[in-house]
C-alpha cells in the first residue's frame, strides 16, 4: 500500500481516510476490469472466503 509510509495524521490532512478506496487502472480488457471490481466488492461484503462468480466473465466472446 503506497500510503502506509505516511503518518496517520498527515494522511487525514491530505484527505486519505480509512474509507478511501483507491482504484488504479491501466490498459486492461474492460470485462477483466469489471470482474476484478465485482470480486473485490464481493470480498468486501461477504469476506475473503466468498466463492462468487463474475457476471462479466460468464459470457466470453
């Protein structure tokens, strides 16, 4: 995590709160990106052991 080296008080002053979600995106197939976000949200809601399947990857072209 890139912000771990910044002291907590300084992070808050910069607007980096514990609730902040950082999304770094490069050149990636849109369906792959959607599947990754769906998986991350599923883990956030159901926990790391959730075995959800992605709608985006269910219908390959």
